[in-house]
C-alpha cells in the first residue's frame, strides 16, 4: 500500500485548524454537541467526550465549515483518520462483515 500524500499545503491545513478552533468556541458547536451523539456510530456520550471531526478531512481538501464538521467519539475519530465518507463506509462494512465471520 502506498503512503498517503496530502494534496493540501501545510499552510492551508494550519489555516483550517485555526478556523476549527474558532468554530469549536461557537454557540452553534456547543448546541451541536449538547445532544451527546457520535455522528458515526450513534453512541451516546457526555458532550465533553465528543471531538470535532471533519467529514472530508483537512488533508484531503476539507474545510472547517459547519457543513463539514460533526461531533464524533474519540474511537471513531481515531479510526476514521483521513478517510473520505465513502472510504469510511467501506471500512465499517468490512469490520461488520469480519465480526460475523
């Protein structure tokens, strides 16, 4: 398997991380995590246990916008890494299939 090479510059990623920190302070984000539900697995958690996850990762060209960030549990966030939504679904389906084997 070839190593992942980001098509986005370090400067762009740095700028988007700053935007993400600002978005995390907003009332919109606080309301979003108040429900305490992971976007990916649906687990119910305390809002402080949710992280901000970019649906399209910054290294893959995603942005820190309301339409691209979701609350995620730390486990899903760590597993998803830089996967795109279609790649993440493929990964989850494979895990599910392996658990039934």
